[in-house]
C-alpha cells in the first residue's frame, strides 16, 4: 500500500513537471525564422549576452534604451553557456568534430535560440523551488500542488518565449521563498544572506524585483519572536546579513558595479525613470497622484487579474483576510507565542500581501501595462493558494475539506484552460510581418505590406488575435491594393495556383490573388493542417479537391473527427461541403474593431497528392468548376463563360499585369535534350489559356526553341511548340490553351543548337486567350471503352485489353482503377505484367508496368513495343504480381470465358500482324 502511494506520488510529480516543460517549450522557436522576437527588449538583451560572452561587461551607447537597463539574467545566461562549453568542447574534440562552441554561438542569432532554451530551464527551476518551499512548509503533496499551479499558469510559459529578463524575477523570487522557508522552519539568521542575494539578483533582472524586499522586511519583523521570547537584536542582525546579500547579488549579476559603480548606478536611476515614463502621455503625467491611481486601476487592474487568473487572485484575497485574522489572534498570545508559529504567520502574510500589493502598485501609476511583466507574482500566488488549501484542510469541518478540493480543481482547470488557449497559438506559425511577405510573394513588391490598418486602399488584412498575454505575438498586418481595381473586387475570373510555402493561416476575407493562400497542396502520405480565419462564424465551408495524374484517397478532419473520406481517380475533382462547424477561437480587437473567427481543418492524403481550394463564395465555386473537371455545376458554365469573355474590357488585364503566377529567375543553359525549367516542377495548371515568357540571353545566330508541357510520361497534343529565336531576340512568348489535363506537369525546353541561355521565365493567364477560351467537357484517349473487368481484391479493377496495329507494331491500352481499400504499400509493390506470345506459346514480348504507372490517367495508358513483330497471330496474357516475392495476386473475372482464365493470369486478347 505504501509502495503504491509512493508510485502515485512520483507519477503525479513527473506529470506536473512534464506539463510545465511542454507548455514552456511548445512553439519555443516560433517566429525566429521570420525575425520576430516578440519583445523589442530581446534584441538588446541578446546583444548584452553577446558582450558578456566576449568578456565585455561594461558597454555604453549614450542611449537610455540601452544604458542602465537591467541585464542581470543575461549574466546567468552567460554562466550557463560558458559551463556548457566546458562540457561540450572536450566531447566534440574527442569525437573529432570541430567545436561549434569555439565562437560565440556562431553569431548573435543562435543566442536567441539558446536564450529561450535557458528560459525553459529557469521555469523548471522555479517549479522545483516552489515544490521545495511548499513541501518544507506543509508536505510533499502541497509541493506538487504549488508546482502544478506554476506549471499551468499561462503567464509562466509566456515569458519563456522571448529572451527577456522577466522570468529572472520569477527565478530569484522563488529562490528567496526557498530561503525564507528555511528561515521560518529553522529560525537561523544566516538565511537572510541568501534572501538578500536573491532580492538583489531579481532587482538587476528587472526593476520590479526590488519589490521582493517586502517579504524580507516582514520576516525581519517575525524574527523579533525567538524561542517564545522577544529579541530586538535579531532584526538588526538579519538586516545586516540581508543588506550584505543584496549587495553581493547585485554585483554578482552586474559586474559593471565593480568597474564603474558611480556611472552604473546613475544610469540605472535614469533608466528606471525612462522606463516608467516610456510612451506615457504628458496629459497623464500632469495628473495628480490620486487621479493617476484611479485611472491606472480602472484601465489595468481587472485585465491583469484576468491574465494572472481570476481564481488565483480571488484565493489570494480570501487567504489574506483569513491570515490577518489568524495573525491578530497569534499576536494577542505573544507571551506564549512560539517563534516558529509567528514566523509562519508573518511569512504567510508576506507572500500574500506581496502579491496583492505589487499588483496594485504596478497598475496604479501607469496608463497601460503589459501582462507578461506580472509573471513574477506567480510564485507567491502559488504558495498563497497552497496556504489556503492547508488552512481549509486543517479545519475541523468536513465542508472545509470538500471546498478545498473543489477550489483546487477549479483553479487548475482555469489555469490549464488558459494555457491550452495560449498553446493553440504557440503551436501555429507567427503571423507578424505576413503582410510584407504576402505582398512580396503575390506582387513582388514588399513596400505594399503595412502594419497600419488605418490606411485607405487595403486589399487584405491579416488579423488572428488581439494583443493578449505575449502582447507582441501575431501583430496585425495588411497589404495595400496593387491597383485600384482590387479595392472593389475580390478575385480575378482566372484559375488560381497554390501560394508557395506552408502558410498555416488562411485568411478568408479580402482579395484572393492568383497566387492564392486559399489553395494548398497535400503531398502523398502526409497531413496538412490549416486554420481558416473568418470575419464571422461561417455556417459551412466548401472545399474543392483536385487530383493530378495519380489517384488519391483523402480524408478531411475537423476538430479531430473524420468528416469526409473519399477516393478520387486521376485528373478529377470534387466539392465537399462541411457543416456543423466548431469554432476554434474568437478574437475581437477593441482598437480597430477587427474580428477573427478561427476554424481548423486537417486534410490527409494517400496514394497520390491532392490540391485543396477553399471556396468561400459562389463565384469561386463557378470558377473552380469551369477550369476543372467537375460537371456537377454545369448550369453555371454558360454564365461564367460569358463573364469570362467580357472580363478583358473590365480592367482585368491591368489588374493581372503586376501580379505573379509562376516565375523563376534562375539562369540555365539549354542543351539539345529536353530539360525542365528551374522551379517548374511540380507545376499545377488548371484549364485555360496561358502565356509563357522566356527571357533569353543574347542570341548570336538563329536558333530553334522547343517548349512543351509534360504530363506524367507523355506530352498531350497542343502542349508542345517550336519557335524560331532570331539573332538579337531576348524574349520568347508561347501562348497556349489547355484542358484540365494535365493538371500537374512540368515545363521543358530544348534548343536545336546547345548553349542558349535562359535567364528566367514567367507563366501567367493570357487575358485575350481566356476571353475566347471554351471549356472542354472531357479529355478522351483511345480506346474509349472496353467491357473487360478483372477484379483484384484490395487492389482494384483491371480494364482492357484493346489492341490496334500500325506497320507491324501493336499498341496496347490498359487501365487500372484502384480499390478504395488499397494501401500505398500494396500499390508500391504491385506490378502489372503483359506477356505477348506467338502461335507456339513462346513469349516474344513482355512489359512489367508498376501499378502506379497503370493508373496515371483517368482513361487508358498506351504501351507499344519498340520494334515491329513478324507476321502472325499473337495472344496477350496479363495479371498482377508482388514485386518482392513474385507471387501473383488472386483475381475474379466473372465476365471472362472460362477458357481464357489461367492460373493466376488471364488471356486478355489476341491480334494479328499481317
């Protein structure tokens, strides 16, 4: 029984620390790839860390943005990094690997990563300190509870995601609480040295760390009672030891005091005033003190309580009243008061009053405060909550014990829910700066991106969440309209192509450019998650799914539930409607009245890739159907065709001109053999009329260029052209129209005379060609039909065989439709074989066709021998075998004559060569 209780305890402890590590490390490096550091102070703190690692402990910049700023935690970072170097360098040298730590983290950029990792470590150390303090005071389960509160508090994980000194106050305040606990339980004054040092180190991490001196002062008062008697010498002794520790802590983390103490102290005072008044309106500064307090408390107090935790702060208020009453009763019995009891009472009052008082002081005298600066209140609030739980459990009433359990569960539920909400955004990529990146991608003009949402002429606004706990995360951005046309229109009547890159957010309001974020690829055997951001809650979502030259089985998940599971053949498309949607989050920006409603979807693909387009209005549905292979919306085709024919006169050409579709500016040398244009594979191109522009190098003599669009192993009619390039010409334009097939392909070029330089290329819809474009109903290949069907369980159906002969060369056509239950492993290992036999039964020709190759089109794949066959009569046998063990798969052929069925293969047909 005892062993079982110990096991439960250690499992619970491990789970608590694992949760704390997860919430702090989740999305830890988020934003760094885009240069987003979440807090502007991160850059100067990384610079200070770089200086410390270089041995430069005093650096002045004649700017209060830098001079006098508290860099204490960066000194701790330096000590950890130097210690790691001592460990890592010998190991790397032993393994004959050049030491990556011989330079300062390979530049300042790596220090952002190392700094965040260290802040996760500091958060875990704070949890360990809280566990130690609560265990010493009340017991080990109280220690687990205190660690759990800090582990689940959202602000505790927020401060690990930027390289600032905020978590340094948490760290050293928790250390002060450990030392204070030791003093309370032992009464030894030497612990005041560590308490003073912790206070000093917290002060040089952030100025608010100085507030922790309040806890020391109350413990000095508690030291008056010693072993049941009053002693007035002990407080002065504790004050001296604490002052010594404070000075030691300050100097330890700010070595500049040893080098230039006067200047360092002057700059710290000036920087404190500078930070206090930073961005504070002059009108607020001119107010009387009482009006400042009223304004500050009204604007800041309730929001900060919400960020810290309503339950957590409410418990602190209740416990404060309870503790004051207990302390009053204890002091009335001072003649018989035990010193430890008194120290416990004062220590409880100290941590409670510190939390409440610090919050009031920090919010009362500033017009606006930032939530993550208040994470230092969490350690004392965690112990305060455990103090309240211990008081309830110590009461004789059974209701007190029941209430304590309910309160603790509700507290953890509130904090856990808040952390899950924060983790939702930490696990998604950073959105800040997306406007500029988006403009550069769709227009090649970064200047069109802006963070000023009040400007006129915005075509897109990118907003996912209001400024919450991290403040600087997912800051709203926008894009100016490339041309005036986009201010009144949402999209062009031309088919879109996928937006390059894996953008997680899809903004479903604003203009939808030809390079569309609303269209994305799901590669084979992979899963893609997207968060659709709307202005209001959608009633339904329509997703257009398209396949290329491979069939695909895909599933769509919403909130972890499979809402659709479909098998699509090659070169096909389908519109799927999702309803009964659950909103992932809602945010409203109070300043700009922006709304963001997020809906999560997940698309998984197997067998082949799929391309997904989010169709947010009827026009998008009509466009998707017209330029694709969907006949379900046939009634709208004529209306869309008429609109397309008149679009050129409506300014669409001018709107398209500055936009990007496909382009690559890499240089290549064209040789005699066909070669793919750089960046042209894979190329997703729906039906329509297009123009390819090739920028060529100086052409000395007339050369002949051959351009083609390849689909799988073949080139379709009309998708290949030859153009003469004369001397001096530097540009080639190939205009072509295509059906939906091929949907995914590759652009290739060849020159009759090798050495021609292609400097770059660009592919766009051709407005003039689109005006006269007529959608083809289908793409047909020979032969159109065959009645032969051979069923392979869990593989599919083999159709064929049709044969025709030309000049002694037979052409075979087969098609394999995969089964809905086929796995990609079975498809990869399955081989379709064809054996051509003469009249004597000798095999004169044979082809092994991978099953994937046999499913490349939605019609038939044609195969033919390289050399003509002699005159005579031939038969063709076929089947499917396993590539690894060569065993042939079983089949059913109900419509085939019994005489044509052999052991594990079928006589598909016969032909004669004359």
